[in-house]
C-alpha cells in the first residue's frame, strides 16, 4: 500500500512515542512491588509490544513518494548541505534551537540553590515538545565536565536499537500510595560513595491519572517536607515532566493545557508556590520560524544559505513541535561526525 510522506512521518512519530513509553513502563515494572499494579503494567507492556510490531511492519514495507514535496519516506530536509562555517553542530546543538525563556530561569534557579542537597524542577510539556531534550540541554550546561550520574541517560534510538547519545529518557511516576518509597528506593541506589557528587533523576507524570486533587497536594507536600533521603556530599536534582495529554484544553497562559476549571496542572502549580527547593516552569512552547533562523545564524555566516532550508522544514506553517525540528537537525550532527 502507498502512503504519503506525511502519513509515514505520522507512523514514525507513533513508533517513537510507543518505544519511549515501553521503556518507561519496563523501568516502572522493575521498581513496582504491588502485584495488582504489576499485572496492569504487564498488560500495557504486552499491548505496546504488539503495537510496535505492527508499526515496524508498516514502515518496513512502504516506499512512498509525496506528490507535493517530492521527498521519499523518512527523508529529512537537505539542511546537511548548509555550510557551517562558524561552528560545526554538535548533538547538544540539535536540542537548543529555542526555549531560552525557559532555559535561563531554570539555570538561575539551579545555580542560586546549588548548595541545597535536593532541588526539584517541574516542567509541563506535551511529548512532541521534547521535554527530554530540554532537560538534556540544562544538564550539560550545568555539568559541562559530565560530572553527574543519571539512570535516565540510557536512551533508545527510536527504532529499537541502543545508541550512544546524550539524550535522557524518563521513568513513569504513578500516583500510587507508595510513590515516595519508590523514589526513595531508586535514590538510595545512587547515593553510594562510588557515584559522582551530582545525581539526576527524570520522571514523567501522566497528569490525567493524578486525581483527585489531594494526590497532587500530598505529593508536593512530601517533597517539600524533605521525605526523600539525602547523604552528606551528594546533591540530588529531580526533573518532573508533567504530561497533560488527555487533559482538557482551555485559554489563558496555560491555553494548551488548562480547561475552564482547575485541572491537575494548575493544582500542581498552586501546590508548588513559595517552595524554596522547587522550580515550576511555564509550559514548553513549539518552535517558531524565527527560532530556527536564530539557531542557523549562530552556526552559519550567510543567511541565504539556510533561508531555503528553514522554509522547507516549516512548509508554510508558523510553528512546529520540537521533536519534528530535531528530526531535521540531527542529520547535521551525524554528517559532521562521519569525518571525525
């Protein structure tokens, strides 16, 4: 069967998300002790395995040509032909083309509170906005000598193979009665002398499961009360990705996230107010054309050389999710590394 480029791109995005979710579920299964929750996780893992197999089968059989763009399946824009005469792109560059308004406040918070043994950062974002890329950017700026440890750095390449990459992958955090104990168990694993001073954890909270309101307040209250373990000489930094997929949409500053009444994201934000060790960020935005223009200008001297590339990536749209932008930018890093 023939598929358009956009249809195949949709299949690939579904596959990438399914593989990332499978990894989260598998890790959550290892940490879970409750038999009923274990059974639920096993069922979800089996269903995802089936879905991933079906998507891989579709992608392995198709070879379409999009009638509008002329691109073959899986072919990103020809941005690899741009002359990067100012600076060769690195993998980290590919995660840094926007969101400076979020990056600067969180860096200021982490540096101002650097002496604290525990810090917590809450980050609202949809999966397509690539929150794991934002956290990766923050960590490698904060720890330029790579002097931190995180189990989240074990990442999957999107088609099932393991790859060497900076990019983090999150662990699902479910609102179970023993949630703090689950985090505590993982923390104790890394608060050992042979691990570096800085320990980083990266969790995903599926907000549609965080009901009623009491669960949100109890969780934030436990964090603020320092119920998590700490050891002298170790610093713990925990990032919480708040995923609002499936929650009502509304208007206002949380237009992509909130409904007409308070939902879990607003409840979390209220619960985090005036907590010294907690930073609650605004929702991650999509990438706009000027963001990508700025990104290229930092690496290239001649604007005409990349104007067409930016236009071909956006294809008339005003903005795109970060995950799609990365799909175009990562080949730049890969081509650069072929000659190292």
